[in-house]
C-alpha cells in the first residue's frame, strides 16, 4: 500500500505539481508565448522531458538540473525538467536532487520529511504521462507559475501547476508547504499552450 501511494505521489509531483547557462537576459525580445528551442528529449523514470539548446538545463541528467536562462522559456524548462527529475529520483539519489533543484524553505523541508518515509521502486507505466507543452500564468524576473500540460494513456489531459523562483542566478522549484498537489483535469488543450510535441525527434 505504501509503495502504491508512493508511485501515485511521484506522478502527482511530476505532473501536478546553478549559474545561468543560457544566452537570454531579462527584457529580451522573447515573449512568454515564444517556445524554447529544443535540442533533444531524454527519459527520466519513463517520462520524456525536453532539453533546450540555449535555455537549459546546461548539465546532464546524472546531476541535479541547473543552468537555465533568465527568461520565461528557461523558467518553463526548469519547471518541467526539475519536477520530473525530483519526482522520479531513486531512494538513494533524491536528497542530492532535492538540494540541487529546490529552493530552500518550508516546502523543501516538508518534501524531504515525506519522501524519507517511503520507498519507491519506479513509476507505473500506466500512469506515465506524455508532456504536451505548458502555459505560463504568471511571470516576473523573480518567479514564474507554469502549468505543465500532460496527456495520459487514455488520452485524458491534465495541467499541473509548478512554481519556480530565481535563486542564486538560476531557476529552482518553489515547493509548496501544502500537502495537496495542484492538478486540473482539462477537456481540451489550452488555447494559450506553448506546444512542445512537435519538437520530439
């Protein structure tokens, strides 16, 4: 029962809920709805995530994702890649990943307390989503709120709200101190979606 709950938590965190390695700076000509340039997709725990050409992350999946551009595109890629990396981290690696991708605070402490109580053997293939794209509902140079839109095996859609903050010259997850994850079921793809599906190779 504990492991089943843990697998569900992994998906909830991933779906629902560093020096700058990019070339963009605040106030550049890019807008919130401009898509990032994607160089490739990699798989973490069965979930594919996009890697930007200039917006980050600038390092590999064997270490906590870091090096995002100080732009909406960098914030979105941080929200997607860091949340999936954290939620699929093994029982051995999650402390290192958490310290690297999450901003200090009550939310990070709460996550650590809960994660330390469970064992996770992997993700359930039936619950693994496909990341469709994202929406940005709020953005400033200090923080961003990203809705990560995913499609499941039954073709249902959902959006998970992930917050990131600009800390020590990089975007990091701003984990909530609330225990409930924020997931919204969707009837259709949002009109303001920044589509990433066509960037898969």
